[in-house]
């Protein structure tokens, strides 16, 4: 199969995992001129996400996808990442010079050692954003920070990819990734818990549409707290209320985020 055409200096991009994060980052990099080689997707929901955000990208099995790609985004849950990386190493799938970027918040580049041993370039890049898995996320990337962990010689590659996606790279040391993941999980879970508790109380006293009622309060309170914490600009915390409950399929819309999927 011939390689899709791309601009000089651009990379053939493969996305492993069609959860909420992978297709969005793939679409962002495609918008920067990289050529999408394909994406892996198993469930019907993941296939629909892939087709919506990367309509021209073929659905490929993981080994084929990795073999054809110069840049591989691995957007799978934290718990699945070690087995996937080591399994592909055992079959000799990783390639020398290939860039391998994972998005799991709880891992640095250590988990990519089997790929690095085969000559791949390991990058750990986690966007600090609560994804919807839709095109809405593409605009939000422009005001988001990304935690970046990489060996010093290739750190500029990770930073450049983040800038191409519209984000702001922030270096997080390998030893600090666990603490970083805890901070992300705490902020997400705490926000969800507080809003659910508050809306539940309001619903209990007969307030209609308690989410809408609290919307301005929650947004302003979070914005003020971020400002006091030293945020350099207004961060969009909109749609916090909309994303709290279960989706129409009964799935937990937040679990994927905390797992790094």
C-alpha cells in the first residue's frame, strides 16, 4: 500500500485507540499537515468517533498501523499501556527512528522502554483537558496545557508536536508523573463530586434545571480559583455540568479521562 501524500517534513501518523482522546489529537495533527495513515478502533462507538473526526483514515489493526507510521499516538488506558507496548516489542513491530507518543497521565517514558530499546523515540504527552471526543475539543486545545515528559535530546520534538496541536507544553519530570496524575484525577473527581452534590440538593428542594442554575456560579468560582492559583489566562471550564451524568449509552463519561484513554 502506497504512503499517503504529505507536505515536506510532515509525518505519517497512526493513532492507536479511538477513545475520546486519540481521534481528537489525530485530527489536530492532521490539521497541522501530518498525513494520517490510519487508526485502530474496535467498538462501534470508537469506529463512529474515528469516522467523525478522521473520515479519510482507514481502520487498521494495531501491528499494521504501527508498521506503517512514523509517528504513533498510543491513546489507551493506563492499565493497558504496558502490555501493549511490550507485546508490540516482542513481535518486533516497533521501528528505529519511529516516534511513539502515549497520552496516559500516570506514566512517563519508562513504560515505553521496550519501544525505545527497538530504536523508537519515546514521548509522554498528556493534555490537561476533559475531552468530549468530538470536534468541540479541537478548539479547546488552543487554550490547554500539555504535560510533556521526554529524554532531553528529543524534548523539542514533543514540545513542537504540542504547539502544532495548539497547546502549551509544560515539562513534567519522569519522577513526578505519579504526582501529576494524582493532581489531574483530584481536580476532575472533586469538580464532579461537588457539582453533583450541589445539584442534588437543589433538585431536592424543587429547583428546576439545577445544572443551569449553578452554571454561572460554578464557572466564576473555578475561574477565580484558577486566577488565585496563578493561571496566566482564563481557562474554559464550560460544559462541566453537561458532562457530569452518564451518557446515552449508560457509560461513565469521566472514567476514560482518569484512565488516560
